[in-house]
């Protein structure tokens, strides 16, 4: 196992020190790296199939769950709990768990989560509401008939009776190997699939959020099974497979088309909206940032509010007073190990509605040796205003600008203020605001 720099070079400062294979990777919300596999040692210390490293690559001495078997996949839910999947997973911290288990953030076993499957699991995927899709070679889940695919409730792993997948018929080594959930709720499954509802099928299928088969999503695929599915930002799906060769199997990498991914980031009237729908991948740890220096420095603006719509997911940030520059929304793949970003450039503007607090957005224009600041105000909004400047928008970073207060009378609608005495670099970067004294 190695780590690469952003330039693609080997990072010599990172060495996980695993004595056997790494099979799964996960970056948690704090930037720590979780590694799963079949190893028994990491950086010279005992670790059974699971280890956690900090951002500097140092082994976490306090995270020491005892895993009986192997870990092939890991997912992180909204509560920070870690879902473990392994076709050879048998126990956690001495408690029996077949194929699936869930850990609390500190590595303790979640005793309340105990689904029981008749055969091994190969894969899982999280929905935004916390429900869990599982795939494998099983015929029963918690004593109820479910062939190869099922959905679990997040509280205790009980079977979700509202998700009824189509009849996937058992054939030679039939199994589900990979699951993708789209922003619109549709589910893509891949594996060794021969027949569905009495029809011949070629290893990949799409279902709606309730498990109903989409008969129009069909591909003729040369391999004898699909092993992994990875969604791209545009909705197309990369897949890995294998096909018979003369003496062994030959690996295959391919890509299939899909419905259009909807991805729009907008700023309007002091509100930022990131709308994702269609075949766009699901995200977690979504955040908004701003930059005034062409991306050299980014200032966090928070996580926003998430809402579910029929066509996808929407994140909303309210009362955003932006002064021009760049806005960046980003999130980690909910069911994968990638980071997706959406970037827009915002022209200097003052269209945000006047907040009830004393802070107001301003429009910045370079004028000669100074900066002209403009803001459209309701008549009689404030009697007296001063101006402050900040390089970073951080709470304690605002500095008053010399020049005296700005008087606003009942007759003023548009405010113009010429600033000549500026802090160093204020013309090039930073933020201005009007404030009640």
C-alpha cells in the first residue's frame, strides 16, 4: 500500500507497514484513513484486518477493533459509524457477525446492529436516509426470503419490507458484486446475473428506489461477471470485469452510458443552492468554501442544509454575502473513496437581501488608487454606517477602515463610498462590509 502526492509521485513520508493485503480504503469526516484487508500487522503493531491512520500517516493507537476474517468494503454513515463488509468476515471483538458489521466511531461494535444473512455478502451501499442496500449470494435475510439483494433499516439492520427486488434467478455462481445508488434514487447492480424475471440478462441492471426493474437499461457485456461499478461525475459508470482467456481470466475495464447527471451550483439573493439529480453520485461531508485570490486560499462557509427532492438532493446555504471571486462546493462520495467539487465564479455583486443583523454585503470596484464600495439599500435602513475590511471573513479578522462614518438618509437608495487609505493588499484580496457603529 502506498500514497501518492497530488502530482502522482510516491509519497515517501507514508508507510502503512501492512504485512498482507489492503482490500478497502475509507477517509472519514476528520480526514483519517481507514484501511481494511486481511493483514495482521500495521507499522509493527498488531492490527487484525482493520487499522486507522491520522492525516500524517501515523497509526492510531486507540483504534484497535478485533476482526475475525477479512474486510473488503467500508462505508461511513451520517453518525460517523463504520459499516464493514467482507465475504470472509466472521466476528468483531469476539462477537459473531457474518459478512456485515457496524462499528461505533471509536471502534467498539454496535451491538444493536445485527442483520443475519444466509450466505456471504459481497457489497453494500448507503442511501441518504441511512438505509443500507446489501448484495451477495444469499437467499434469506433475517429469516425472510430475499435473493441476492436486500435493503436494511439503519437502526438495527432489520429487513426493509418496502424494498422488493425483482426475481433474480439462481444460476452458476449467481451473485451481486457491486451496487451504485444515484441521486434520483435509482439503483445500479452488477455481478454475475444470468436471468431476471424470466429474461436473459448480462450482469448489470437498474432498479428504481423501490426495487422495480428498469427494462430499458440493458447492455451486452463480454465478461462473465461485473466485479466493480464506479460512477463518474457525469453519471456514466466505469466497471471492471473479467473474461475467459486461453489459460486464465483476462481483466476488462469498460464504461457504460447512463441518464444525464444534473449538477448545478447557483448564487442568488444571498442564497447558495447546490442541486444534484439524475444519475449524479451521492455525496457526504458536503461543504461550501469561498476564495478571493483565485483559489490560493479557501475560507469555509459551513455545511449547509440538506433536503431531499423527488429528482435528487439539494444543499442550501442561506445569508451568504459574497463579494466576488470563487465559490466551491465539495463532498466525498457516499459509497466510494472519491472527492467531487463544483466551482463557480461570482462577479462582484450586492444583490443579497439586507439581513436583520448589522452586517451587509458590499460590491467592490477598483477605482484609481482606492476602492469604491456600493450597496443598494432600502430607504431609511440605517442612520449611520461604518466600513470594515477582512482578509479572511473569520470572526476576529475585521479591521475598521479610516475615513469616518457613512451617513445614510431617508433619500438614499444607492450608497457609494470611496476608500483611499487601505490595509496592505486590500485592493487585491479581502472583503468589505458596512456595519452599524
